[in-house]
C-alpha cells in the first residue's frame, strides 16, 4: 500500500504551487482559483490522515473535508462576486492595481 | 408620614426638571405656575410633618442602599426628628414666600423660567440636606446647595461682577467643603459608618485627638458654608444675585446649613472641649467683626449681608457655649426676619428702579408704606426690641453665654448687639427718613405689586410673634421642650429664670434701644454728625469701609502668588516640558510611522508574501524547538 | 489485498502537471480547464484513499459547481492579451526561490517523518460516512448550509447591477 508520506508530499507540493500562483499572478480570478487549489491540497492531507491514522471515530477527517467543501464554495461565490463587481467598477481585474489602501 | 417625607423634596425636583426642560419653549412668562405650586405643596406637607413630629412621631427610613462596596455602606435615607422639623419650618416657609415674591420681582426677566427652575433645584437640595440620615448624603446636598448658590449668584451672568461673585462664592466654599469632606472621610475611617445614629452612638468611643480633628474639619465646612471669619468674604459679594436669592439662600436657609450641621453633630462636638471653644471664639469674633463693617457700608444689601454674617456668628457662639437650643432658636427667628428684611430691601430697590446705594435714598416712608412698616418690624426684631422674635432668641444666647462663664464673649456679644441695633436703624433712617437725596428716583418710586408685598406681610407675622410663641417664658419656652429630645445628652439641666436672668434681659433690651436712639440722633436729628465722626476717626472709618482689607489681604497672600505661580508653571513647565513631551511623542510616532509606511504599499500580494514569510519563520521556529 | 503504487504515481503526476499548467497558462479559460482536470485527478486520489463519498462530492462541488462559477466569472469579464509580464508580477521572480526552497524542505520533512500509521485503510464505508455526516454532525452541517445561503445572497448582492436612480 502507498505510504502516508507520499500523500503528504503530494499535498505539500500542491499547496506550494497554489501559494506561488497566488503571489505571482495578477488576475483576481486566478488568485481565487489558486486558493481553491490550496484548499484541495489541505483536503488531500485530511483524507490521507483519516485513512491512515487510527482514530476513535473513523472517518472524522472526511467529515471535516465536507465542511471545507462548503466553505470553499461559499468563498468562491463571494470572491467571484467581488471580482465581477470590481470589474464593473474599474474595468480592471489586476490585483496590483487595486492599491487604494496604500499608506 | 413616609409619603409626605419623600414628596417634600420630590415635588420641587419634578418641577425643576419639567420647568428646566420645557420652560424656555413652552412656559415662558407662565414659568412660575408649576414651581410655586410645587413649593406650596411642599410647604403644606412640611407643616403636616411638623405637626406629626410635634405629636411625638419621628421617622428613620432607609429608602435604598446607595453604595455597598466591601464594608463601605451608604444608604439613601430620610431621618425626621425635632431638629429636622425646625429646619423644615424655616426652609419651607421662607422658600414658599420667596417663590411668591419672585413672581413679581423677576417679572419680565429673560431668564424667568431658569430662575424658577434653579430655585426649585435649590429647594430640593435644601430639603434633602436637612432630611438626610447620613453624612455622605448630607455632603452631597451640601455641595448641591452650593452649586445652586453659584448658579443663582451668577444668575445675571452677562454682568462681569455677578459672574465673578458666583465664582468667588464657589471657590471660597470649596475651601470649607474640602475640610468638611475630610471630616466625613475621617469619620468613616474611624468608625466605619456614616449613618447619623451609628456615628453618634459611638461618639464616646473616639479618642479625644481624633474627635477634635473630626469636629474641627466639620467646623471648617460650616465656616465656609455659613460665611464665618475668615471665609466670610463670599457672602457680601453674593449680593450680586437677585434679591429673592439673597433672601432665600444667603440669609434664611443655605447659610444656616453650617449651623444645622454643627447642631446635628452635637454629640461629636460636645465631646471635644477644644472644638467647642473654637466654635464659640470664631462665632463671637465674626459677630463683632461683621457688625463693625456693617456700620459704615452704604449699599443696602451689603449692610444686610454683613448683618447676616454677624448673626450667624451669634448662632455659632451659642452652639460653642453649649446653648444648642438657643442657637437653633436664633436660626429660626433670624431665618424669618432676615428673609423679611432682604425681601423688603428688594422691594425698596424695585421701587427705586435698581438703586442700591443708601446715599441716594431717603424719605421713602410715605411712598412705600407697606415696605416701610414691614421693614421696621424686621429691624426691631433683629435689634432685639422687647417682645419681637430677635429679643427672645438673642437674649437666650446672651444669657447662656454669660451664665456659661464666658463673660468675655458676653461683653463682645452685647457690644455687637448695640452695633446691630445701630446699623439696622441707620439703614432705616437713611432709606426711609429725612429728605429724598435723589429726586428723580424718588419721583418714580412706587409701592411694589401685591404679589411682592403679601409675602412681606406674611413673613412679618412670624418675625414679630415667633419669639413669643416659641420662646416665652425665656429658657422654658415651647422650643426648649420641643428640641430637648434631640439634645438630650448634650444639654445641661434646665435652669430657672431668676433675678440675674431678668437683669441680663433688661440690660440687653436697653442696649438695643440705646442703639436705635443713637442711630436716631446721628441720622435724623443731626445729619451732619456722621460726616464729622467719620472725619474725626478717619483711620477707623477707612478700615471699616474697606472691610478690614480682607479681600486685599487674600489677593496679596493667596490669589496673586497662586496666579504668579500658575503663570510661571504655564510659561515654563506647561509650554516647554508638558507640551514638549506631548509634541515629542507625537513626532516620535510620526517618524516611526513614516519608517514603516513603505511597507503599506496597498498591494495585496506583497502582504501575502510577507504573510508567507511569516508562516515560514513560524514553521522553522516550531521545527527547531521540537527538534 | 495488495495495491500497486503505480496508480498513485500516475494520478499524482497528473495532479501536479495540471496544477502547474493552470498557473502557467496566460489565457484564463485554459487555466480554468486545467483546474477542472486537476480537480478530477484529485477525485481520483480520494478514490485511492478509500473515500468514495468525498470523491463524489469533489466531482459535484469542484468540478461542476465551482468550475462553472469560475468559468462564468471569466466570461463576464474582458481580458487583456499581452506578454508574460502582463500576467505575472515582477515579484514572482523574487518569491519563486522562497516557495521552491520552502516547498522542498517541507516536503522532505513531511515525507521522511515517521507516523504511527496503520497498515490497512481506515476510511469507513459510505453508510458509516452518511451516518456520521447526517447524525453526529447534523448541527454543524445545518449551520454550514446557512453559511452557504448567506454567501449566495451576498454574492448576488455584490454582482447585481446597481439600479439606476
């Protein structure tokens, strides 16, 4: 059977790919997609732990994944709503041009 | 009884709130309806309460627990006994009459509603002051009446002198109140309670030194509030306020609060011989000191103000020698006839269109007859003319001072008594007799409206008769038996009225009449005499006219040095050090802010990167720590 | 039962390649399609992990719902065409070494650590999962539905065209 460590390595790599994308890409929709990617990486680790580590209630890790699903769906809906509203307001979607909070 | 007791203060309070909030917009020149009605109702209730107390019923009622912090417990409560009843009699009657009188006196004033609102607030505070059952509540309303006094002295605040007089009264009172506050704190520290009954029950347990300290501190409060030397300076200036205020607050009620407080604390004062002697000393000295100033003043209200200071000195002298009942008797009598005198002087001022200088008056006795006759009754009462109120009350004091062995105080007091008669009739002769000196004002002079002279007549009745009603026969009158329960423990045995007492009484009556005759001779028969006398004793005259330069001494010793010090502190410490510190810290944080400002680029992804680095640092730290 | 490790390597390679492709594509629609592929591959990982219910939900929620949302957002907005630096930050060059080094270090740390892992798969069958989700955790589940409702209302409010006054 594939060891737990392999799954964790996959999750970590996926997480860092998402993190870099989030810092590197300019488009706000792209940023949201990268967040989804990072959430998926976390989900993989949760399911993997749930499958490999003994627990008094088997499957609890998986239940947690469902809640992450729900929250990420909510986040995507609101995030994309903001993206569309922003686009309508500014005709721009570049995160680095939205620096109204500059100190 | 309970309902009456709580309603007495609450009615004026309610009226104050309603009039104060709505008066300006809705009541305007009708502002007096509600306040006068409220005070009238309070007066009726007070009379009811007094009758109940007369029947032997007293009240001690804890309404609710106000402060309960650890062992610091203070209740809001009402205590009604014979002493409270006596105070209620003066406060409610004079208060009611002054309210009625103000309707006429303040007519057309732009602050009409405000005046009545303040008066109601004062009535509430004064009622609570005498009804309170513990020292903290007493202190709170002690301050409240001080506030009302300030508000009403400075009632015509656009006038600079009025505003200054208000401030002066407030500041001088602070000195006294500070002492009073310390005294209350010391009581609490010593006994752990502030309730009258509990404190007086343990009066004997306090050490002599502590007790003297407590009573002296309390007396400092009384000196401030009752305008005794050396804190008397505010009262003459307080005459800047409207005359009804002078009558109510600065003659009949608030200034008596000090006397009331000392009498209320009689179990404490009684235990300390030192304090008692100081009280008597200060009282006697103030009596003659103020009376001597009153001899030469030319402002009609100033004469009455110094007279008030002097009479309050009499009361303290009485309390100091242990003549508690006599002191309170004089308080009641003085409350009535001094209230009357002030209202009558207000009527004179009103008649002359605001003139207060007696040198511009004269010959008014046929123009304003009611005012003249009521004034005569008040003046005879204060001068101790046989049969009138002051005769009995003042003689009770003089007699007890003499019998107590304080013959030196007696000499001073009897001299004061002569001066009192003299300056009061000097005032009358200058104002009402002789030739009119200011013909223009004289021509316009007219009797006040009925709403003003009716209170004069009403107050003239007790001024004339209260001595007979309460103080006859001397030493065993009604007031002696009435107040006896309050002072049971501190009062000596009743003494009999004998030949010596009769002689003293006759002598002081004679002194009073001599004073009146002396004034008659100087101001009616030989009008040139005062000027000559003044010229002959020029030094003494100038000292008196300038009120012993007490104000100037205060300016030189306290006010100017403090001012100079403040200016110095402002110029150097405040501007350079304090402001420097404040501005310096502002500059420092602005600099630090500028330093970190580039970090706030507004670019979300730079923040993100920073966050990411932080995460890495945390992970590294965790890893290193768990290695 | 003996599993071969080969399927895991194939699927995880797919996941990583799709993820990198998603970041790399300049055209947003390609990125979105790569994302869909990536999510499908992750569903495969869940199946390998004995979590069929999660795999199904992954397909429903990510591959269907969220992807559709993203694609709609892309279609509702216009996009510029241009060279590489129009899509990437200058700072991406700076961040890349950090991310790579940190990623490698963390991967190595996690992959070499020892776990008390069991030898057999512990994820319960779907019936047990359903019981957990709808009985033991029914209250958080309901709260989550409320959160979703609020989020949808918020999204609608945000994206709604403002009425002309």
